[in-house]
C-alpha cells in the first residue's frame, strides 16, 4: 500500500466522482482509476459502488476511509511539527471563520507580533467548518455558534448581543430598544441560512411566533449595513459587526436569548505550532479587551 494510493482514495471518497477527483489531483482519469483499482486489489475488497463515473463508498470504503483519514492526518501533523522546529519564524496558519467582523483587528495585532508568518483565511458556513475541523485541515476556527465534538476543543471568547439595525427615518429610529414581536411585519436583509447568526435569529424569532421575511439573503455580511442604509430592509447585526454610519440606528433587543457566543475552536489532536499558539493568545487578549470596553 502506497501513500499516493491513500491520498487519491481520500479525494475520490470526498468527491465521489472520478472526473472531478482527477481534476482536483491534476492527474488523468485513467491514472486515477488504475491507482484506486490497485488499492482495492491490495486490500482484497471493493471500496466503491460504481455508477458510470460516479462512485459511492460502500461499507468497506466507509470503514477504510476513517482509518485512512487518521493515518494521513498524523503524517501531516508530523510534517508541520518538523517545519515548525526547523523554521519557526516562517510558518503558515490555516484559519476558518463564519464570523469575520473582528478578524481585521485580530489579524493586524497578530501581524505586528509575527510579521513573517503567512495565513490563509476561509469564510465558511457552520457545516463546512465542522467538516474542516474533523479533518484537521485548519489550525483554528472563529465560530458562532460554538461547535462541540469529541475531537474539537471549544473555548468561548465573547458573548455578543445581537442588535436591530434600522435606517434613519424608520418608525423605530427614535427608540433605544425594541421587542421581537414588534418586528413581525418588517422586511429584513441578512445572510443565508447556514450562518450562525442567521440560524440563531430565525430560531429565537420562531419561539415568539413569527419567521422573519427576508427580501435579501447573501453571503457577504459586510454588505448588510449598506442595504439597511439604502432602506431595503432592517437587519439583525451583532454588536461587534456594527458600523458607525450616519444613516443607521442600532436598537437593543428586549430578549435575553438573542446573543451569540463566539468561540475559538481547534482539533484536539492537531499539532499547534508556536505561531498558532501566539495567534490564540492574540485572539483571547483581543476579546478580553473589548469585553472590558462593553462593561
């Protein structure tokens, strides 16, 4: 059994399509198929049920996938650990977020301390983040809501109230707070389902008897304030994501449940480099600072 066979198997297992897997691996379809076939011959069992070019993991394949992922995960951790030991000042951080409003400030502070460390950030839905965490593909995630799991370490770093943003001139603009039931007939702009804040808001609103009516659903949270300012709709916006805009008023919500928990997450078995440890320290210090400012 060869390492290349395992790497190819993982890609095919995740995509379940020969053509897409070959494109992802930058190899020909025939080469990929032959490599998977040799692996099956080595193991003595078929790993996939084949339907044209589509493949579905069978019971043998599903069981072997868990072992293969674990083996490649450990090899990757070893590679990262050696890289950290040989060149601790020139590493790379893999980050994922589903809440990005505080990220620029955090990254700026981190870059001051580690100017030569590269980082790569992905904006993911909560479900995508769970997948990347379980595979050990990221150093840290910044997530709301928190994510629990046997292999996931979860550290709550901030409790963030969710506000209602309305344009100046709106019927509620002269208020400082509002109840959820008063918003049942409003039109909203927001992010798509799958993002933590959206799912939390929808769930809490449902408990008081209504479902928000959205005229816009997107995947760019930063755009929401502009849509509110343009009077397209009102929005639920976390306090850490509000912008100082002349034509927007932010209202407190009379509901103790409408707060989001922001958590820093990491895989319990993933090797944590020196740069990653310093990044975690920056995140914790940043949220401690803004927590004191809101008291």
